[in-house]
């Protein structure tokens, strides 16, 4: 393919000419809806479309329908900065969907969203300075095309179509159903059943007490324990301000600032005094459990706090279910499945009618879309990340990947501000193309894995780290987890810096 061919030769068979927009947003989850809002308010003259593969909005919250599904971040910071959250800090999946629906309705965003559009390819041409995006829509996978001047990737971070389940020996021997929470059967009845949930992350911590409440006896089988936050599902400051009849917009801003202040202090303590934080978290867990319970085995992680995501269990619901005898904890590795359950390496057989594999997901690297730049396939691992939102050598594209230790949406809002400012700057310069490049001063800079595994190392990242872009040793070339610095750094980015190449 030559540079004057922005689409494949086979594209002549795809039908009508492509629809053109200034900005194409990929995904109608929390990031994509936020992008649409910011384009509407900050770039009112821009044409844009949001392409969503699923049949409705919500992303994660549309896909995940398992019992008890809820946020593991407080909604005062997980919600948008422009839309007050008025419910409990930890919201249920349906409550979050309702909130996102209100954002769409209140801001007239629905007319921009095209559901049932699965993007399969995106090709950039430096001749036309356009992306050509090829999608399949509807049940018959009809082909359609779009061109856009700027591509905004808001597809989320995991593959919705296929969850991650390890290939344990003997799975085919088990007589009952094996279910992944990401694909939860609506008709599954757990009442009176023995259910074994494999996993120790946020999904397991959410699912287990919900299954127990539905009448199942649950065994939580974990290879190693996680840390838990066990506080009340309430915010005293918000409740007090409401008693004083303070406007919800003010409450939202005040509570967000207080929460972010407290989170910054806690995150720093995890680095400065990890042993003390560890003791505090484990003591809070122990307080819910019967005297003599083996906390050392089942609730004492092997890693320091925040090396993996902390699990929020509001009002200690998981631990209360353990204390009531509705949930049995088993900390061991799986040897094999048996017809009646699972045998662990210590020799015990856990009898089960249903097995739930809360074992995580596959990382979605740029939505698993086939990308090409001037006819050459894009290998993301050959690029260097620019502040975790653009990539060297990839023109006119931004990527939203949120925070691990803070709410995802905080970063989605910061990236949106940056993209809208960048689009305005390009317009003012008369530029049709922008891409990032290492500066002369960056020559010889070491290039490392996208994230430092010693700092944060969940399985879904480690499994696909080789597919992600590289990072440098300077902050500009890193995806940091530091909202408290980035909230000041992003607005101050010099868009005429040497790293920005315009044409």
C-alpha cells in the first residue's frame, strides 16, 4: 500500500463513501461519554461520533451483570466532576448506569452515539491527514466506514468478549456449571447450592456476599489474600452538608476535594510506612471476624499495600458473611478439578455444585483493533508513551487509560481537557496533523516496561505488558499514577514544546 491509499484496496467493495467527522470517539463507557460531554462543551463547533460495539452505553457497567456488581471506587470521585453524585459512595451497577444515562440525556449526547458498531480496523494516511475507520454494525455485520481528523480511544482496558480463565487440569470432568462473572447467566439459581468462587480481587469480594445473601453456601478459594477497605458505605461530610441544605453542586466539589486529599495522604503512607498501613488494614479486617480466626493465612497479603488494587467491601459485608458461617475461606492453589468440585494442593477436595471463576480478564490493547500508519501495521510496543495518553509516531490519536490507585474518571476528565485544548491549538496553528517524538535531550534515555511491576503488578497487566508501549525515565514519557501532580501538570503542558510535531 502506498501513502496515497488510506484504506485497503478491498475497501472499494464496502459500499457508500465514508462518513466524515472531526473527532471519532471509540466506546460509550464512562470515558467515551465523558469525551462526548467535553467535546460538546469545550469544542461546540466540532462534529463527532461515538462508536460503541455493544447495544447500549455503559461499557463495564453494561457488560457486568453478576449479583452484587458495584463500584470499587467512591462515586464522588468516580463520577464526573461536572455531574454531582447524590447516592451512597459505593454505587451499584444499575445506579451507575442510571447516572450515565442522565449525563447522556441532560446533555443531548444520544444523537452522537452509534450502538452496535464494532471497529475492526483504523488506518492513518499522511497524505490526507485522516484516519479511516472500518466497522461492522448490526447482527448481519454490515460494513461501514468513517473518516476522522482525530481519533479518541475510550474503549476501556479489558476485552468485553472474552474473560480470562486459567486452563486448570480436569475442568471437563466437573459435573456442574463453570461460570465467569463477566458472562453471568441470568437464569442461574444459586439458592441452596454449594458455590466455589475462585479469586481474591474486587469481583470476588463483591460477588461472594451477594451469593451468600441469595442462599448459597460459598467457598472463596484464593491463591493468596488481598487487602480490604471495610468502612461504612456513607460519607459523613456529604450527609452533614445535606442536612445544612447546601447545594448539591457545592457538596460534590467539597466532598471530592476532601476525598482526594485523604487519598493522597493514604497513598503516600503506603510508600513511606507500608508496614504500619498493613497492620492497620489487617486490624480492621480482624475486627469483623470471630476470635481466633486464622487471619494470618486468609487475610494477610504477601505484598505491600497498593502494589495491587485494594478491595472495597462496604460495611465489611464479605467479612460479616464469613463470621456468620455463610462463607468459607480456603487459601491454597488448585491441583485439579474433580467431578464433584476442586482438589487443592494440600489434598482437600472442595465439593461444589457451581464454580465461579472470578479470575480476571484479558487486557484490551487499543480495543484489539487492527491499526496501520501509512500502510504499515502499528506495533504499539515499539512506541513510547507520552504521559499515558499519546504515543510517539502515532498521529492525531489520544488514549484514555485511567488511574489504578484513584478513580478512573479523574484521569478521563484530565485527558479530555488536554485533547480539547490540543484540538484548539491545532486549529489556531492551521495544523492538520500532530504527533509526538522524543526530543534531542531524550537521546540515550532508557526505555522500560510501560508500568513498573515493582510498583503495581496485577495479573492482567503482567500478562500483556509486552504488548504495551514503552516508558522513559522522565515524567513526560510515563503513565504515572499521580493525579495530584497531573491535575496541575496537564493544564500547563506546552503544546509548542519540541515533543509536539505539527504539519
